[in-house]
C-alpha cells in the first residue's frame, strides 16, 4: 500500500524543503525518478512521505513475535502477587493528580 496514493492531490503545496546531496546521490535519485516517470521533486517528496509514514506508524505500534505476545498476555493474566510490585504499589504517591 502506497502512502502517496492516499494523499489528496488537490492540496496546495506551500511548504519548501531543501537538501544538499552528493553528485552520486543526485544521479541515483534522478535515474530513479526518470524510471518512474516522475520529476525529481515528486520522487523525493514521495519517498520522504512514505518513509515518514513508516516511522510514525512504528512509533504508534509495538511489533513482536507471536510467541512473545502470548507470553506477555499470559503474564498479564497471571494474578500471582509479586512482593516487589505489591510493595511499590503500596507506597504513597509523590505526585498527586488534580
């Protein structure tokens, strides 16, 4: 699923982002843009938005193997008291909520 296809095309582009790149990077980016029949600007913006969406999505989710998830759920369901946690939960709060 491409993030780019989900963005409305009618938005006005009012922000400017500039970047300095090496000659080699510029050539690779230019070639990739040409292969996709896009302008360099459209290619760079599309790649940056796609990467940014991935980073944001990862920050909003916790990804773990199924076995680890099952162990976590089992630990949460376990009602056996843990003395250290009972002691910590019994302490007075330093910060009072309003």
